[in-house]
C-alpha cells in the first residue's frame, strides 16, 4: 500500500540490503554440494546409507526449496538411496500443518507427488522420539522419521531472527521438527528475556547455543542454507558442516546486508514485508522487534500489516485478547506453565516497555487486540505516530520490516568517514 506522509519530519527510508543475485545458481549449488564447508561432499556422506530425512521450511518462509531440493535429491539417488527411503519433513514448529496446495508451493508439484512427506505436528508427542536433556535442562523430542533416518539433512535460508539472532541451520531441527514439550522450553522466559536473544545476535546468544546442542544430540549431518535478495533471488549458498557452513552464511549476511542509519530516530513506520509474514498478527510482530534497534527510547513505532488470516493460533489469540499491557503480561507469564505462542507476545511486551507501539492491521478487529493501540485507518495511525514529534524529528520508514537488518552507525565508522 502507499502511505501519504505529511511534511515536517525528516523521513529516511531504510531498505533491506542484500548482495546481488547469483548468475548461475545451479552451478553454484553443484559446487557447494560437491565441495562443502567443513565436511565430505553430500554424495559421499550418503554412500551406504539406506534412509535419509530432509527438513524444509513451511509456507511461512520464502525458502527456495524448488531450486535447492532437486540437486540434493539427485546426489542422494546417485549414492543409492531410493525415492521411498527419502522422507521430506515440513518443519512447521508449532505452526499449522501445510495443506496439499501449499506442499506443491513448498516442494514443487512433481516432488510433492513423488516422495514420502511428513507434515510435522508438534502436539503429537507420541510421534516424537526422546533424545535426552540438554545441559540447561531442555527435554529433547524430535520427529521419529527424521530421528530414525541414517542421514539427517536440513534445507533453509538465513535471515535475522527476533530471538535466535539468525535463522537457518539448527533451527530446522528445533523448533522445526521438535515436539511442543521441547519448543515450550526454548521459547520460555528463561530464554526470551535474555538480552542477547535478539535479531543479529549470535556469538553469545544462549538460545543459539541451546539449539546447536540439540542439533548435535540429534546428529545434524549436513545443511544447505541460502541467503536471499530483496526480490527473493539467491545471493549466497552455504552447504556442509551445519556449524561451520551456517557460521559462514551469517558472516556473509552481516557483511552484505546491514543498513546503517546515522543516529537513533524519533519514530518509525515498519511492516511485516508483505506475504507471507503479514498473513497474521503473530508473524507481524517480527516487524516491530526488528525496527526497535534504531529507535530512541520512548520513540513510537507504527506497524502496518494486512493480517489477512487474522490473529494467528488460538492460543496466541487468547493471550492477545486478554493482554492488559507489557509489564502485567510479563509478570503474568513469568512463572506460569508455558502456553504455545506466548513468546511472540512476550517479545512485543519487551519492546512496549521502551516504545509505544501502534498497529494498523485491517484484517483484525479492535476487540481481538487487547490493550494494543490499533487504528481504523492508516492516516489516523500516522497522525498518532507523528503527534508530539519534535520539529524536524527523524522518522524511519522500513517497508521491508523484518528483512531489513538496520543498526545505528558505530562511532568508528563515523570517525573513519
């Protein structure tokens, strides 16, 4: 949609930066799979194996599985694995299962019709195998067809993530294919309130360390992750050892994708960057958490999102409907049993402790949004955002929402200029 912004403030459009698209993606994929980072080629790893399981993103992520999956399957077949012994697992986490139509989009119609497909359901505990506990006490339950396979592969893409620092790699196992008994712990206040469990943070992020430990327990054998351009072309390919290849992808993304602003802004307008994240209010919150890093304490944030599928899961909808404000909510869930999807509202509440957050979400109703400040029209929302702004105040406009990796320019970069 088009926004009409009144004169007065100093507006800065903050874009999602990315490296350019690769010219010959298939050649690059072949090179990455046959000369991977930190391990033997995929075909060598697959030799002698009788079964393989591949974890792929669900419909809420724009992963280019139709491009990355075929060369992976080719190598598994060349190593001797048969179609019926390769299971493709849709890593839904606690999202709903993929529909038949969505499977064609996620995998491509030919692959969707040919290969065994597991539509992960985290609420079916009996479908998961128990692996043990992490050092921090997280019980690890993972889908049996993935766990029991001889070879464990993940396909994903790397972007900044609101609690894990960056997506991809280990995330395709937990929460991707984990039971809710595992997911609830790794999304509990124990991890959600860690100051380093935010976008772009990985080196000291305790949640990142936890998911790496879970992946090691499951035996994560091989990963293929990509980075994407703004138009969702492939800009980088990272295959091989799940720890080393993912680290290389993160380093590439950090070097190619950060958009610096000269100083903290007084207010910001953000979004969920369109389909698929603006389908629900649940996913829309990622646009809010991503922009907080460049807004002054107390500065307002307006998020604009269609929310064509409404609020999200029944559990999240109930939590949001009864939401009475950030501190009250944080106190309410601090020591209570974890409810699915409470963590997304927890992340929003942590932002709301520092910033007034405004919503224009035409696919929702005011009574569904609890104490959140929502508006009937986008013009009313913009007027409220700008009300009280100092003369010449700085306003960031981040239409790419969570895909924009924005930070305030470090002093050393300013000095160098």
